[in-house]
């Protein structure tokens, strides 16, 4: 066999990249076939479909108009049932969760097929990110580097976990990579084509996700870098004049795309549908009490400068970012920690990727020191090659460590593609065979690790914390348990449940246990879709808790059990048992609304006391790394519910000793 001649090499490299991208799409989409809907997907998909079908924007304006529309594209051909007239109050309250529940599980729609179709469409954003990673790395370092960087993305557990999901994260990651690159190219050599690309990418970034707010400081850094280079050169004044016009054009383009995305209508509520009484969270709760943020939001809304739904979405993001329950390695907080995202990066990133990034950092440091010996000018020229990537990493990294919204590793998605691009330095043309061999081993290790954890990409944790089955001790929510594994629990129960054995279920998500065929008693659920449920005494049996519920960071009684918890529990337990014995209605309204609030608090406190014990007791099984199953006997149940603190402590001590 003859070796291919040089003219054919680019075509072969491009073909290899296309195969890797196709494999990435297939791995991601099929990996989710055995999973149910995650927490946010019902809302994203039904919202996007409502945007297209009714030109109505009352649902989820905080989560990106573009990705929600994109995910709903297959539904335009499938035409699933979505009838506002069947449930006017839910539509009028903009209760996207209630509408999503009906759409997915109560309207006769082909839920699994709809979800698979939408995920297949969403996965194209991850393919687009991979294509950009390949092209950028290839341009910087050559053909092999392009394939190496793409390989890191193609087998990345993070990309495979979130790429196919009907959320805004991967779409935002694409635009946060592409837009700075396009803007930098325009700054380097202004032209109509480059300006058009930058305008489009920046404009669409504003309707991808509100994380687009990192673009202005990124652009400011890029302008500063170019200004330093052009200082004292002929034509600098003309360049500044062009930049001023281009800046205005970017603002106008973004403004126009935002209005177009919302049907060029200020109101988010379409005529002919149930009237909108409010958005899901009313303005009175979202607007700050005072200050410049309130002034800006009111000016944008009341001045009709932007669509009302868009402004509401922005206000929602600002509101949610201020105070949100979070869990991190045994700690609980409402405002987060600076080290949340660095920690999440270290424990969630596969070891092979960490090795690639660490080795690339060493090579880059050595090369930088060599270049610096020649003076400052060569070092500056070298850094300018990577300016958009470095600016993105610097700004996004700073925003991450200062963010109060510590709910998911997925919010770090935008930093992975630039890191993969920079890792291409390992196989640059000047690299030795030894370095290229090391890079090949790292890439093979990444592929093997990806195959090993399939299809539980979302629940992946690396060996620094003991692997995926130990992940629940470190992070929850969309870092591990987004409610995706009810089908896996169904399979486990079918194989392991004893005849007549009681099953309790507490899971975090928008999936439907009844739809999956799971017959279980709901246990302090986060959502119950406003179905009736009742306070009942616990019995021995199987207690199935998804990881987020086991750590329970969103409960008003979150955190480790203390005197405050014990005192309140004893008070509610005594009072409610007396009232139930006297004939009190045992019904519990969702979120403890109305007269059922004392029962709801008792239910949550009993659950917190149970979790205190279960977090220390070895699980009898861990289903796909996200749902823990405990088989409790009568003595355990009695001690958890009625035992004194000393009795509970003794039980915990005995179980810890048995681990």
C-alpha cells in the first residue's frame, strides 16, 4: 500500500474529523436512550414548541430563546398535542412545569420519541463546537493537533453528558467560543465579511443564554490587545473610527435579533391564548428593591426598549444568582463558595483530560520562557495568537469564582473547548515523537474512560474522589443527579424487589415514576406536580433516594442535623400525631401551601432526619451512580422516626463501623 501523497492529506484529515464528529453525535444521543427527561428538559422543550406554534413567550424566557426553539424543531413536523384551552389556569400562571408535565406524560404524546428527536437535534450544537475546536487547533498547530483536540472533545464525558440535552448550555458554549474568535478576526483585519460574521455570532449569543454578558469584557480585552499592537503605527486613527462604527453595529444587530426572536412584540403573551396573569415569578418578586439594577430593568421594560419576556428572563437570572441553595462536599450554602467551580472542574473532568491539559500547560510554559528570552515583543506576538481563547478563559474563570449560583458543573462548559484547542500544542509539528506518543496514549485513555462510563456520562466523577459511585458525597443537581435515572431504577426494582416489599421514592427531577412503571410511595418529593399525597407513618422496605434529595440542599431544613432541627421535629411530630389521631386531613399540598404547612414541615424534617442516617449508612445498591437504594428493617425505621438523639447516634455509629 502506498502512502498518500501530500495533496490528499488535507482531505484525509478532514474525513477523519468528520468521522470523529459523527461518532461524538452517536455516542451522545444513543447514550441518553436509556435515560428519562432531566429536570429542565420538560420546560425547555414545551417552551420552544410554544414559541413556534403560538408565537407566545410566557414560558422560560430566562433560558435562551434560540436553544429552546432549536430543540423544538423536530416537533414542528411531529405535531404533538399541546392545547392551552385544556388547562387555561396553568397557562395564565405561566406554570411551565405544569404544562410540561401534561405535555410529556398526560396528553398521549410519544414522549420517548419526542425526547430522542429533540436530543438528536440539540447534539448538533456539540458537533458544531467540535468542528470549531478542530478548525481552530488545526490552524494553530497543524493537522494532528486538530484531530487531537477534537478527540478530547469527542470523548469528553462533559460534552457527551450535556451536548444532547434540551438545555441552553452547549448552544451557549458554541457562541461564547465562536463570537470572540470572529470579533478578533475583524479587529485584526477589518472587512465586510468579517464584520458580518461577528455581528451574527454576537447577536445570536444574546438569545442563546444570558451568560452572553461575559462578551463585552472579553471584547474589551481583545480591543486593548489590538490597540497595544497598533500604538504608533500608521492608520491607527482610522482603525479606531472603524471600531466605533462596528461597536454600534454590534449593539444594533443584537437588538434586532432579540426583537426578531420574540416576534417583534413587546408583550410575551400572544392573543387568542389564555390571558397571562403573570410570568412564572411575578415582577414584584424579581425586581430589586432599589439601586441601579432596578432602574435599568424598569427602563428596559417600561420604555419598551426590549421585549418584556426578554427583560423578565434577565431579571430572573439576576434574582436567582443572588441566593440559591447549594451543596459542595458536605457543605451547604445559599450564596455559594469561590472554590465551587474549581473543585467541580477537578473532580468532574476525566483524568485523561486533566493529564492532557497539565502536560500542555508544561509545554506552553517552557515555550513561553524560551520566547521571553528573546524580549517582550516576541512574547506579546506569541500571546496574540491565542488572544480570544485566553480572554475567554480569563473572564469566564473570574465570573465563575465570583458567582453565587453554584448548582452545576455544566456552567463550566464554555471553558473546555478553548482548553482542548490549547492542548493541541502537545502534537504541534515541532513536538518530538515521545511527546506525540504521550498524547496518543492520553487520547486512547480518554476514549477508554468514555466507553467505561457509558451511558452514565452525567454522573461521571474521576478517581480523585473515588469514582462515580462516590460522587454524591461531593456534588449533586446537574453535576450528577438531574432526575435522569428512573428507567434504571425500574430495572433494578424488577430484578431485586422482594414480593410485597414496600418501596419509597424521593427523586429530583421532572420525570414521572408512574410513567416509568414504578409503584412507589412518594417520600418528601421536591416536585409532585400538584398530585395529592398524604402523610403516612414509615414502614420497613426499600428507600430509593436520588443523590440530590439525599443531600437535600433546597429544603428549608437543609444542612446537617442540629438542635434546631431536633427541637422543631419533636414539636411537629407530637402536635401532628395528636391532630391526625383526632381526624386531621393527612393531605399535604405541594410546597406546603395553605393549611397543610405544619404537615409539610414535619414531612421535610422527618426526611432530613432519615437522610442524616442514610448518608452514613452504606447503600444496598447505587443505581447508575445517581440513585441510592437502602433496605431498612423495622428497627432502623423506628429509631430514625422515634428514637432519641442518643439512640439515633448509636445506630449511626454501628452502621459506620460496618462500612
